[in-house]
């Protein structure tokens, strides 16, 4: 990571409301408050770390507006509306040096079928495969060892990282980002039990990914049994998530790592699923619902719900029940005491 | 998905018991009852969706024998024994156009070691690797970017999708299907703790996959510490499943997504594991057992069991205990009332 | 697996304390006690299988010192301090024939960018990609279809199995082993919610893997938002594990399959995480802690803890609470009996 920004350059990126203190250092790195040293930029993005600010040796610190402490000598504070977003603006600049825009063209080691259509403004990196009838739009980057199946369509300005896979007939709209090893369009898991064997239900649908979707490493999305599996605009999916056939995911959802969504289930817009949550098939999770980590969703969920636990309950009720479960030893003792007072049941706890 | 079938062609595929109504449309797509329009084929595969039939605009609908409603004008009903299986017959036809049988031969961009043996009737697609001593049987298709390790054997009529990996010495029998990114033969996770470090136990066994097995995207099967990890005939494994070293899986099992099976555990035939279930090592799950989603199996399970929860319990008992847990707030209040009536314990709930 | 060892060769590898009985067989395979036959080596590695020893037909058995039974005719017992480790010594010899050390050099089908630096003692196998500015140390083996991103560094004597991926700027120290399909350096999952959309927080840090680390198939490690995600020396990570951005993992940890670790969480040294456990972000798990399978860690954990359950509790307490939960039906009956004796509450269970 090559970083070299003057304090004024940082200021032009983060547009501070207030600037306090000063430093002679050039910013050459970014670090957490506790590990930063001279030349580092740091930030207070989570109130949990507030007590680390006075001890931090960072040269420049991004702080929420109204932060009360003072900078140390040689230290510069920028007060901003949202320190995390402000840092993101700096990182966006760094990102451009980390992943410079590749030159368009098809690498000589890639295999692009004669019947495929690759924009002259797209980049197809080394050892990629683009099958017959597939298309790749302008500004899109297939980094290396990417697979695009027959008749699949990749829109404009997508980034498909190494080893990502898009199978036949699947559709990616614009600015979609697939992390390494992500699979779009594996076969749905559908069988009928006939005469002692699982007879395959062919999976002839596809997967459609709307614009501005990002999908994590190793995540798998199954093609529909027929018609489509769908991911709506702006939704972000983390690593190692399973999305089964005919699932429909709305716009601007957040799906954390290792979630599993069973077949034909629908997420409406703005749903948030915590890590390792599991959803049965054929249910609908209403708009804006938040699901806790490791929760098990076994029924339709009303819009705006906050649920937790397996099987899931409204969040506050689930918290209360867990607290009561932890008091079961006490509870059994109290029951026993009542029984003893009433003449005893003869049962011990 | 190119679809174009006359109603009579559909009839010849699904062999209806009864045909009611008629349509002038050619079937050009398949859709769910609620989203289908003219030219679409639909089906009633799950009683949950029964009320959608009268409102459906599909031109042709596959229905269970004895369905009582009448078709709309221009709509055709086919009554069949199993609408889902009947639809599968249509999809099988569509599948042949989606994935036409590839011509045999080795793509010029593939690397096949001189000591490998590839049938003249097999297809090795672009950028595949077949190491020394490996063999690939007739009718098998290594689609693209597939890896076959030293001495591994792939039987006849297998389909290895892009990015699937079979490491050294592993064996696939016939008609095995590996979804994209599936790994057969990663190293087992075995260490002994010696002098403050985890000393590796070399994993020198292999994985053997019987005929008619299908394995999902991103699923990993570890090679045995010695001898073999085994998957029995006709078993189907979904995406992102972990199968540890020396696991033995019987015939015709169904293993849903994100299940984890620890080392040396045995599944007998016809076991069904719900999504995200976890199994400890060195236990046996008896024939025909059904395990609920997210369940935790920590002991041997008798054949024919239905279990749920972590740690697992018989299904009906688990359901009852969950229901009682949800009544804990009431329960504590009742306990408190009894204590108050008896003179009070001084504890509040 | 080619095996052919005389009993004396086995003895020289396992260094027995005591040798009892004798066999004329050459050891040609390794098998479990119950499935072994003449010519097989077996071992008693887990007391659970003790009763299988007298019935075993193995020609040579590795047993713990002080084992009381006698060998059958034609059977040889070796008593050793640790039968599992002793077996490992034999398997190490077998491993060398399974995966012979490859000749150094770059396969003609690999793509190594002109600005990359590959040691003359490294092996870059077929269809690998090494981007500009990356380096690969002596004795390291990129087996096939491996990706090394711009500026990434791979140390000495590493083994990167087929389809493993190391993205830009990530660092592997020496003797690191990546299983197939493992991803080092996917993008961290970080967004800020702004005006109804999830705005991306660029992830410009890297992943650093210390020496002697092994990482399982399909496991994903996200690059840091800034600075680094870190895995300490000697730690072993199983398959399909998710390690989020800015996680710090100590030395000699064991992380079982399908564990998920959320962002900025720290594991101190010698932590053991059971399969499918999940950890929230921004917490610290103290040195030597053991976490049960499927547990949910939602807070800091003191060093040396043993915890289980979701949300996690001290192990013995969690076991007790689970046992009491299973007695809830009885508990409700006893409550009802007290109520009836006191005049009844009118509620039924």
C-alpha cells in the first residue's frame, strides 16, 4: 500500500468541519488508534475505542464533530460528520493505486469462444474462459482464471476477481463485483424421491444480479429450477453464503457471511441477515427486517421486524427468554423449596 | 433458455391422466403460478400455492389428479400423478438445449500430462489440468479450468463443472456431477499437540465417490488420514458442505447446504441432513434418520430417528421443549405467585 | 497409495518401547482396527475403539504402552508412547511418494508477469498466474491454476494447492500450506448506510500469514480495511472458515470447519474454536480458550475459558442449563401440581 498525503491533501478529501492542532508529518499509512505511530492517519469510528484517542500517537486523527479532547503536540485533529466515511474517502484514493484500471483487451492466454462478444473496452485477463454466446460489457474486468458460461451476460464496469464463475445464461447488470471463487449459477438442489432413488429435477433457470451488487468470496448462488434466482440492486452479500434456487432478494439488503437461504424464499428490500443465519424455503422476510447472527427463520416475517434465536422470536422476547434460561438452576431450586414446604415431592434437582 | 413446445408435445412428455380445456399458445417459457403469463407452462407442486391456480394466467398448468377447479378460457390443464416430476420431464428436454453434449476431445489450452489416460470419448475443456497417471472415462466432461490430480480416476459420463478439483488418487465412479468450485480430496484436519505446537498427521488416504452422486458448489471433501473417505451411490450433497476425513456416507442420502460432518463419522443409507446441521466425529447416524436444520448431532443416532435442536433430541420432544422455553416468562410469574402465596421468597422475576 | 514396509522398517520409524509377537507379512496398507486384514498396519488412537483390538486382523498394531492384551498368532504389537503420532511417522514416509517434490521451474502454460520475481528453486505449475511485482520463494510450489496477485509475497517452502488464490499485497511467510480453493485477501465487508444505499468502504489493507500456518479448502480470509488481517505462526485453519477484515489470530490456534469470525476480533494464542462456531466483531478471546461447536461468542472471553452455547456460557454451566431445559416438561408438571394443591391457577400445561 503506497500512501503519501500531506495534511492538506487529507483535508481536501475529508472536508473537515473543524481542524485542530498541526503536524509536520506526511501521512504514509493508516492504522488503528492503539497501533498508529508518527506518519499514520487514524480515526474514531466506534465509540468503544474513545479512550484510545488521548493515548494515540497517530499524526492525523479523524474525529466526530464535537469531540472534546485536545490534540497532542505535533498532532492534527480533523472533526468530521462521519469519521468512517471520511476515512473511506481517503481509502478510495489509495484503492486507485492498489488496483489501477487495467488496459482493455483480451490476454493472449485467455480462451474466448468465437461466438462470444467482448466489448473493446473490457479487459479479459490471463487464463479466463468466455464461452460461446456470452457477452462482456465495456469497462468490465475479468481479472484472471474467470469463467463465463454459454450465453451469460456481464454488463458494464463489473469486476470479476480471480476464479469467479458465472455459468450459462446467467446475467450480471452493471458495476457488479464478484469476489474470488464466487459461483453464480450452480445447479439448484432439487430431487423427487422415486422408487428408492432421488430423481433429479433439472435446473434450467438462471441467476440475475442487478446493478451495484457485491458478492463475497466462495459464495454460491444456485440457478433457478426454472425462471430466475434474483439479487436486487445495491445488495451486498458477504463470503460463503448459500443462496438456493428461485430465491428472490430485494434491493439494498446486507447478507453477512455463512448465511444460508433455502429455495424459493423471498427477502424484501433493506433486509439485514446476521452471520450464519439460516432460512427455510418458501417464506417471505418483510422489508427492513433485521435477523440476528445464527438465527433460524422458519416462517414469514413481518416487515420491520427484529428477530433472533432458533426458531426465531422478536428480539426483546428472545433476549428475555435467554436470560430466564440462564436462571433455570435457580428456578429449579425455588420450585424444590416450594415442594418441600408443601410436603415434598420426593424429586431432587 | 430456448423453449418452444406445442401443447401436444408437452402432453407427450408428461403423459397426463386427464386433459381439460385448450390453448392456442405455444409454450415458450416456464413460470410460477403467480408470475406466469400467456405462453407459459406452470405447475402446482406444493399445496401451499393451491389458491394461486384460479388466478394464474399460464397457458398450460400441470395439476395433481383430481384437482377440482376448471381452466379459464384459452387455458389447458393436464392432470398428472406428480406435477413436479412431470415438469422435470419437460425440463430434461430443455436441459439438452442448455447444455448440449460437447464434442469429445482435449481443448488445445488444456494441460494433460503425458502419463494421463483420457478416453477418446471424453471431453477436456479449456484450461483444464490432468496430472500424470490420472484417467478420465468415456462420456465424461471436464468443462473448464478443472483439476484432476496425479493418479486420480474419473469414471464414465461424469460432469465436472468449471473450477472443480479432484486431487491425487481420488476416485469418481460413473455419472458423478461436481458443481463449480467443489473440492474432492483436500487434506484432512489432523494434528497432534506436541511441545506447544500442532504437529501434522499426514493425510495419505483418498476420497471415493460412488456412481450417481452429485456434489454442490464450494463443497469440500477431505481425503482420509489413511484408507478412504466415502460417499455412497446416489447420494446428493448441496453447496458449501464440509465432509471431513474418513467420513463414510451411505447410499441415497440427502445433505443440505452448509452441513458440517466431522471426522470418522458414518451416515447409513437414506439419511437426510437439514441445512447447517453439524455432526461431531466418530458417531453413527442410523439408516433413514432425518436431522433438522441447524441441529447439532453429538452422539450415535438410532435408525429411523427424526431429531432436531442442539444438542439434538427426538423431534416431538424438541418441539415441546422449545414451546415450553417460550413460556418461561409465564412460568416464572406463576412460580413467583406461588411463592408470594406461601409467604414470599423475596426474589423478584 | 504405494506402501511396502517390513516390520523392521516400521519399527525404525515408530521406535517402539516394546515389541510383542511377530508377523511374516510385509505392510502394504493402513486400515482401522475393524477393517484391517493381513498385510495392514493399524493403531489404537482413541480409547473408544479398545475392544476392537482383540478382534483385529491387522498384521501390525501400534498400541499405547502398557496395553494388556496379547497379539494373535502371526500378529505383531508395537507399544509406543503415542500411537497416533507413531502412525504419523509412517504416513510421513508414504506422503513423500504421494506428493514427490516437484522439479523447480515455471510450467510453459503458466503466466508469470515480467515484473514478478520467482525463485529459481520454486515450482510454478500449469495454468498459474503470478502478477506484476509478486514474489515466490525457494522451495515453494504453486501446484496448478493458482493465482498470486500484484505485489503479493510468498515465502519459502510453501505449498499452494490447485485453485488457491492470494490477492494483491498479501504476505505468506514460510512453509504455509493453502488447500484447494482457499482465498487469501478477498475484500472486507464494509459499508456505510448513506441516503438509502450501502456506500462502500474501500478495503485497502492486506492479509499476512505467518510461518507454518495451514489453511483449509474453500476458506476465505478478507483483506483489512486498512493495515492487516493476521494469522499467527503455527495456527491451523480447517475448511470453509470465514475470517473477516482486521481479524487478528494468535499463534498455534486450531480453528475447525465452518467457523465464522467477524471483523476486528482478536484470538490470542492457543485458542481452539469448534466447528460452526460464530464470533461477533470487536471482541477478544483470551489465550488458550476452548469454544464448543456451534457456539456463539458475543463478548470478550477471559484467557483459559471453556465456553459453549449461543450466547456462550462457561461449559459446565451450559451443560447444566441444557439438562434442565430437557426437564422443562417435568418442571411444568411439578409447577401445575403445586398450583393445584394451592387451589389451582386455572392454567393447564
